């Protein structure tokens, strides 16, 4: 069977009949579309496996690493980076948080999670995009088995019985060197984002919905120290998260679309006045840093994470509400799980692009991700309202969470990624 999938209207030619390696078409074992954090994690996790890996990315490395984003970085993600040999590179540039305070509006009961609840030294980290991606890029650049094709875009894929042929549109004026216009690979990995052209071209459907909310992301410098505390405050309009980072804090403010648009339209002084009312007085006066960013919120789950010769990872496979800071961490787990599935298949002499192999990855990650997607959805819906029966339920839940230790530990393990099957890199 040969299936042609064209992306963005670009035509794709049929598979050549020449054997692998013959002619001018380069041959790889794995081709990764997307060199962001998740795609780069897949590549780094395959170092030393004996596989030739190509990473196709539209942005130059320096440009991609300059994105001014920060993420909650879970204990499990930290263990995966340790398994990749990158922990010492990034650790000193991450902010550790040693407490999480969870509250519901003005309700006096507050749940405090502490490292003693897990028997760990910390509860998680806050990581800047540039720190994580630069470390991954350096590891990829130092690995001779990884070929970085950048800046370039995948314009189409033809899936065949034994390999896939990937059509590439190089941006030669930026690359400084000639890039191939096509390559062949036993497996294509789609790490190309929530609107994944590879997923759509392969006919993989999705389920989900857009929320009634948008998120405003901002950075502030507080007058007093954050004391390494992360806050998740639930309000009727939506969650409000405060993440510590150096001498600053990152804010993720969720609100209904109209309210978020009104907040985004305020000038900096007006916005800061609104923010200080929501933030509270615990850190003193706030100074707004840089620009604010607004994005809509949606939940999405792909109907499957694979088809023959194709695997989906990260936001190409799923998307969740930002409450709890789970999004990037799910993608990093996908990357580690897929790499482990591939390496196990190699050890057993199997075809890494076969559906039999890729379904193991699908079963592992799709059902595990459903748990987190459902958890974040219930959290947002349960807390983002003023319906009295639901208010009573959630406040009873906070009462129980605060006082029943096994329930508290279970919730904390779920949030930190330590519940369920762990990839070998994290063990």
C-alpha cells in the first residue's frame, strides 16, 4: 500500500522504485517534523540507539530558542532530562518550587502541598523555553547520528510499505547550505503543533472543544520574595496561577473571552492595577515586565496517535487546559515513551514504523493522556463557576484533600507525573 499525503497544497510524487540508499535521496531511520522541545526530546532520546535521525524545523535554532515562554516543569520531566544527560546543563537555570498553595476564591481552607508529602526535596520547577531548547539543541548538534535540517518545512509525505518519503521545502536563503528536497525514513514523527499539518494530511481525526475562556500570560517582579511557592487560585472566572522564576513571577490568568479581551486592551498601568487586586498583597508591590500575551484555551485529543510509518507527539496529539501546568510535560512524556518503544522494537528486530510497534506507544500514551485531559477539564469546570451545589462539592473536596493524606499524595503524584507507568529514562 502507498498513501500520498500532501500538506498545505504542495504536491507529493510517488515513491521511487529504487532501493533504499540508491540515488541522491538521503535515507534515515526516523524523520521528526518539528524541532521544538518535544521533537528535540525525541531526537535526543534516540542518541546511541544506532538510528539515523533527521529533524526538520522551520525556525533557525537561535530564533526558536529566543521565544519568551516559561513552563511548569514537573518532577517526571526533570527525571527524563536527567536520563537524557541534560540535567546538569539546565538545573542551575531552573527555579525550584517547594510548596504549592491551592485555594478556592475567598474560602479560608487552603491546601498546601509540601515535599514531605512525596518524600522528595522539591515539588517541581519553572523553566524558561530558551533554557530547555538550547540544552536540547546542543545535545543534538553534538550527536553525529542526528541531522538538523533547518530552516525547512515538510510539504508532504508519501507512506509506503517499507518507508515514507518526505517532501521538504528548504529555505536556502536562510540556511547557508543546500538542503535536500526530499528524504526517506522508516518512521515519521509529527511534532508540528496543535494544528499539525501531518496529522490532518494523514486523516487522523480529533475530539475536543474550545473553552469559554482565554489565558493572559504576563511576567512581574514582586517587591518581596516569592519564597519558592507556586499558587493555583481558583476564581469564578477561571484559574489564576503564579509561578516563581528567579526574582520574578509568571502569571497565567484565565478569564472568559470578553473579560480577557478587555484586560488585554488595558494599558500597562491599568492592567497592573487589576492584576494587583487578583494577585494579592503577599509579595508587595508588583512591576510589570515585558509584553502580555493572550491565547484561547481548548481541549483536544487525537483519535489515535499513530498510523503505519507515522507517530504523533505533543500538541500534534493532544491539548489540554493550562490549569495545573500539564501541557508541555505531557509532550515530554510522549517523547520519552515513543523513544523507548522504538528502542524496544530495535532490540526485538522489529520494523519501527510498523503499526504493531506504534500501537504500543498509542496504548501507553493516549490512555494515560486521557486521564490528565479529563482531570484538567473537571478542575476547570468544577471551580470556574458560582453554582452552589458545585461550590459545596469542591469545598468538601478541598476539606478532604487537606486532611486525608493518601488523597493528597495521590493528587500530588498525578500533578507531578509520578503516577502510572514511567518511561525508562525517568527510572
